[in-house]
C-alpha cells in the first residue's frame, strides 16, 4: 500500500509540474524529455518500489487520450509479498488494466 501511496504522491507532483510547464515557454520536446525522466524514475529506483520486482520489460501499449494516441513501453512488475502483478507506471497515470482508452 505504501508503494501505491508513494506513486500517487509522485503523480500529483508530476501533474503540478505539467501544469506549470503548460503555462511556461518550454518546448514540447523539452517537456517530453522531462516527463520521460519522471516516469523512468520508478524503474530506475528499486528502493522507491519496495517489494516490487521486474517481471517483464518493454511491453508496448497504445492509449487514446484527450490529446490523441499515446504510444509507450512499460515494465511489468510483481509484488513479492502479495503476488500481485501490475504496470506501476499505468497505476501512476490512472490507466486501468487492459484499457485502450483513458477517459
């Protein structure tokens, strides 16, 4: 549960940054780079995803958003204590399992 709470906190911080970026003069490529770094944080910091181990890497997905199609690759994790499987970046972004749309 602490991992999910941590992810929610990171998501809110990221959302605030995104809003700030929208109102600044940052270029879209710079915005993409910054967002990518934030999302990779989960994968690169095992201490921040305690009890979750990498099960698979680079699973591709396409999601329809208000801004159009979004294509990305994600990592599939397994919780060592509960046995739960999840794409933590999807949980962070609010994308439900097997979803093709984010409403």
